[in-house]
C-alpha cells in the first residue's frame, strides 16, 4: 500500500523486517528486491507523492514540491547550487533521464586504490543489465535530438572531436521540455513508475511525507524514529516509529550521513570525501536566422566527450560538455545580467544554445548538520575547488567556446555576472583568466557523492563492500554517498546498479 502523510491522523507505531529510508534510485531498487523476495518491507519518504496529473509544468510550484530545500540548497559559500530530488521516486523524477553506467576504469580505480576487490565486474554487469531492462533504457532517436543539442554535435563534428547521444529511459516522449520539473506525461520512466509500484504490488508499504530523524539500536534490532510532516513546509505534526531487523539508508549523499550522525554513529570519514562535480553554464548566441528554441524537446541528449580522462584515474580528471535546457525560468537563470540587461538577453533566447561544462573532481568537500526544531536538519556543505580543478575548468571553457564558434555562434558566455561573453575565436584565451568567486560565478551540482565512502577500514570509510555500516550489522547505506570518488558520469544507473547488487547480497546472506 501507499500511504500519504495527509491520510495519517494519529501517531504511527509498527514493525517490519526491513525499513528503507528514501525512495529514489537506491531505495526503490532495494525495496523492490526485498519485497519480491517476500521480505516484509516498509519504505519511508520525506517528500510527497506526485503523479503525472500533479505536474503543473510551473517552476514556482514544482521546484518546492520535488526538490530538497525547494531547489535552493547551496554550498556554505553560496558558490554551488546543490540539486537533489526529494519526493516519491527521488531524483529519478527530476533528472534529465540520461542513463550512463560507471566507466570500467573508475571501477578499476576503486578496486585498486580502495581495497574493493570484491566489487566483482561480472556481478555488477548482471545488476546493471537488470536495471537497464527495468528502466527500458534505449538510445535517444535522431528525430528526438532538438536544435540545441544538434548544435553541440555539429560543432564537435567540424572540429573532429568525439561526441555522441545519450541513452535514456523515456518511452512515448512528447518533447515538452519540462523533464527537470517532473513529466506530466509519464514518458520519463523514473522509479515511481516501475520499481516502486512493483514493490508495492509485492507487499511493500510506502509512506510518504514521513521524515526519519534518528535510528536507535535495540539489541539485535533497530527503532527508526521520525515524524509525519506537513507537505510543503515539512513541519512535524505526528510521531512515527518502526521497529525493524534491518535498516537501509538511501536518503542521498547529504541526508544519509546526517542520519548516521544524528544517531550517534560517527566515523572519521562520515561527511568527508565529498565530490560535487560542479557544472558551469555555457550560453552561445546564434544569428537571428537560427531558431534554436532550446526549451522544447529533450533537454539533454548530446555530449562532447573528446576531453574525457580515459586513464585508470578516470573520474578524477578531464572535462565534458553536455547540452541542457529547461523551462523559461531555468533558462533565464543561466543568463547573465540584471534588469534591462537581462531582459535583452531573454529577448535573444530563441537564438541561444545552452550547455553545461561538467568537470569531475577529486574528493574535496565535507558536511556538517544542525537541527531545525520540528523541521529536521539543515546541511552545511563546505567545498573547496582546487587550483588544478580550476585550471581544468578554464581549459574546458576554452574548448566549449571553440566548439560553439565552430557551429556558427556569434558569441559565447558563461555563468558569470562580470565576465563578458567572447565575441570571436580570437578571444578564446580570455577563458584562462575566468574569475571564480561567490556572487559573480554560478555553478550547479546534481551529483553529490562520497560522504559515506565505501572501504575496508572504519578509520577511512563508513560502509564495507556490502554497503553495511562498519560494526553495525543490519544497517546499510545504499546511495551515491558510498562512492569512493566521483563516478565520473550521471549517477542514476551507477546507484541503481550498486543497489541491485547490494540487495541480492543481503538476500543471499
């Protein structure tokens, strides 16, 4: 059954064999595996349940409904906006539907440098195949590549640079362009349309609008304690508790470690080793005869991978350019200027192409949390951009501008309020002096990772290779927080693959 918070009228106290905290990429896969194996399973999700009929295609309504902190979560210095889904289905409801696996060199790096030899490649391949089949992953058809994405491919082709088109988990896409605020047509096949309903059909109980606040250890079992919250402001209104033999934290790389911390389970690596893969907006303006209309069609289908790091250290170097767009407010937020200057930019929007420059990073961030009475915790995300990373970003900017000029752009700008757009290829080297500081430069992150690192020793990691918290049998973390470094790609398929593997090992144990 699915129980939404507004349906609960009195405090809840119940038992189950397994509790899964979070219903996104990790939690949905685990819940499905456990329930279909006959394990009594309860899923707790802080966000609300929103179906296709609820997706209004209005940013002002859907960002508060579907995103953590209304889509305004940032690093402590305000430099990076950290986007995370927070609803029934988690980030699979609001992502761009790109289905990219963890590159083999990244897995090899984790095995070699973090002692994770038990990450069996055949086992992961089998899990990935099951995930791909469940999501209905397929290549994006040529006819679905809109003009915004075509321009990136054309620029790369003219320069002889490697580029391609993503695979995705859409079926029956109408090209409305609102993927990042929930699909009103159920074309994007997130976990809310496959893993979760199948888990419920197999006997799992899902509660939405329930925030978990701590976990108490009781002999060989646990008590998961939280609150039923009011949808919207998420203020606590009723107590909620579940006794269970097994608890799986899949609350994301910000809140899974927060729950461990709130439960008194502290490790030297908890909340450390954070990667964000910060992304910088690239905006290219084309002649008036070039109608781009970036906000219609699949927002993100094309990428340029000519500068990927293909060494065994992959995931720690290189950079990649990926086309992107969204609704008009999302598009507008990526353009520079204020007042009349911004209005002038928006008037040119039909002729503008947008992309994100994604620069993988080495673990360089950390988190801490403070209580908000009646409203859970707020995270402080401290993040440092190394000089090496900044230099790589600037090289990536130069390459991005070169690509768009090759495609016929009149000018190319970046996510900055003080860095004037490049007006010709003669100005490419200006990118090498691009200023990076709060208030004038804008980055986003949709790939938070590393805060509950997987490893062999409790001194340097939080969970073991089976995702079990060191020294706490029956308590697991299964989300992007366990990745030892950046996965160097979009994280949905990597998280789901790890979740499938972890759940099967639980059932075998």
